[in-house]
C-alpha cells in the first residue's frame, strides 16, 4: 500500500528522476534515491516542510541536479517505474532508510570521500558513488516515525 499518494504521472516522474539521478548505481542505487525522495515528502521537516506530493518534491528549487540534464526529460521506462512504485509503497533500505540528503562527491572516474556532514547532517553510509545523510532526531524526529 502506498505511503504517499501517487498518480500514474507521479510514478512516471519519480521513475525519470531515479534514472537521471542514479542509473549508473544500478537498481538498488535508484531505489535509494526514491527512498530519499519519499522521506522528504513524509518527514515534513528541515528544508522539506510542506512537501506533500512527488511533483512538489522533485520540483523543489535546487533539490535535484538531474532536472538540469536531458535524461530526466526522457520517457519513463518500465524498470524504473517498478522501482518508483516500490519506493512509493514504503520499501526502504540502508543507508537511505532515514536519509533526506545524498550526493556524489567527485566524478565517476575520480570519486571522492564522503564528507562527515552535509547540510549539517551526519554521514550515515555510502552506496557505490553516493553518500547518504540523515538528520538527527533533534533536527527531524518525524523522519523516524513516519513508517
């Protein structure tokens, strides 16, 4: 059962984001990006107060670099749609389980270490090239209570 409301067009939009942000990270990497996005909608804290829908989350200013590149605007594929549905249905995995931020330091050819904090939140883990950061309970208790 969905943990956020999602129309077919929302699933397509999330699927396009997963591919554009993390296709090189494989299915798990794309699912982790979906986890972060769904967490942002559900947590209602920090920089993500008031987000209630997938389009609001994706179109939040400066939230996703992928919106600046052409891959996001390509048609959604079935593989990514399935991953988007899994994220919308609440399937979560470490290190994105409670994370609200991720990023890839360096480049694919020259990855860099993960900084210890990102937006003042602690680093909790890395999956391939992406570093994940989750808020403390003081910053965003709700992210730990929404599922």
